[in-house]
C-alpha cells in the first residue's frame, strides 16, 4: 500500500508496520498492519515514544469501545512524510501531536468547552481501523485539522520520552485553571500516580500548599519531593487532621481527585471547607457512580466540577512547562517497554506496584 505523498516513495518506506491492536474483551495483540496512507494536508509520524494513559487502560480493561482499534495518544516522534499543501512541517521535524482539536466555531467552542465540540470528539490521529490515537504503532496518520492546530515541535535537547508528557500535562493545566487555586490556598490532591504528581508539581508552582494522599508510600515520598507540604495514606487520620490544622479547622480550599476509588468523592467533600471547589478528574468511565450528600453541596455551597481532556488554548503553555523542564516529568517514568512487550506494560499499568508510575512504549524497538 503506497503512502500518498510527494516526499517519500513506496521504496523508501515499508508498506507494513507493527501495531498493538485491541481485539476486544481486554485483548491486545501485536501484529502487522498496513502503514496508513496520508492525503492532502496530512502528515505521517514515525512514533518514537507513546505513554500509556489511564483512559486507554479503561477502554481496554472495561471493553468500552468496539474492536478492532489501535490506542495510544501521548505520542512523540518524527515526521516521516507530508501530504500536498503542508508547509508548516517537513520530514525530519521532531514533534508531539494532540489527537483532538476543536472546530473553534460551534456553540461549545464559543464557551471554551472544547471537549464537548463535535469536531473535538472526532479523533484525528490513526494507525488504522476506527481512529483511536494510534500511538501504539510504528506510524500514525495525522489528519488535516490536527496538522493545522494540534502539533508542537520538540526543541533540540528534549527527549521523546520527556516530550510525550505534553498532552497529559495539558489536561492537568486545564483542570487547575478550572479550580484556580490562589497563593496560600490549601489544596488536597487525592491520588499520586503520575497524573496526581503532575498536579502536585503545577499547584505547588502556584504557591499553594498541597496535602496529598496515596495508598503507596513511595508515591507519598515523591509528592513531598515535588513540593507537597505533607502526604499521607488516604485512610490515615493524619490526612484530614493535617488539612484541618493548616486551615484553622475550615478544610481544604480546593480538592483535586486524581484517582478513582470507592468513597473518594465523599472523602473530597468531607475534607473540604464550605465554598470549596472539588475537581473530578479521574472519573472517566460511565460505569463509575458517585454518591454525596446533597446538603454538603447545596448548603455548603461547594462547587463540584469536572475537567476532561486537553485544551487547545493551553497547548503552548503546557508545551513550555514540559520542554523548559519547569516540570521534571521525566522523573515520573518508571518503565520502558518495546512494542512487542506492550501487554507487559499494560498489565504493569493496570496493577501498579509501589515503584511503578508512568509507563512508556517504544514502537520502533
């Protein structure tokens, strides 16, 4: 199958590639698939690094989308070919790519609710089959509207491993903007996996005080190293006692829920003060249900809000945070896997140990 481009010929690029194909019922198999063709306005990226995201894990583990699909969207690599009309990028450019970009014209875009835009909901990066990000493959096709607004060049000296954090950092920056902690605020961040730790880095950088929770002691220690004032096990009475002590008994000004567990939203309400903002960030499955006291929200005048996916308005800001090293995200990488061993990486991510955090897949290995 030829690649539709004037830059490369079929002789210069294999017609097949390896990809981790989701087969349904939790099964992922590495197999040969056609290298995707690109058309006018599109680019082909050779994927060097792709992070395993919790949302992809949920889609696989809970069988949320019909098979076959090729997941993976925290993608960094090199532009291999460009389609007719592409002038912003050239083969050899090192880039990261966002898989969603909004239309900028609709009802939701006018209100900056980009993740609700019908165009945003269309995945614009694919390795074949129904578009699903495609980063768990050797090459991805980037569609024209994503090429126009969803690619950032990686500066010299920044590794692909570091660069693949731009998309998840963007989602965290978006969530932080929504709850808008002030300097001196006490922010409880529930969960210190890689996403929770990114939240901790961002919030402490805003001169707010963080009290973190996680079930794993090594993650609590990392939270403190990345700026948290304290970190505790979620069921340790010291957690809520610390929040009360730091706020003269009021409760946290902001709570960010960066993990999914029974009772975690109830704990967020319990440890927060009247008028606090509570961000649901990890509750992305329709199978998850929460129950809270209506009076705690109504009478307590708390704001319970959600934040999902990335914001096009924050691409430059999130890229700068990663590329400049202001956020030491590379320190969150605990495991590297070649594409042939992606199932080991998925299993490790689904059942993390005390030392496991961000898991990276290298499709070219």
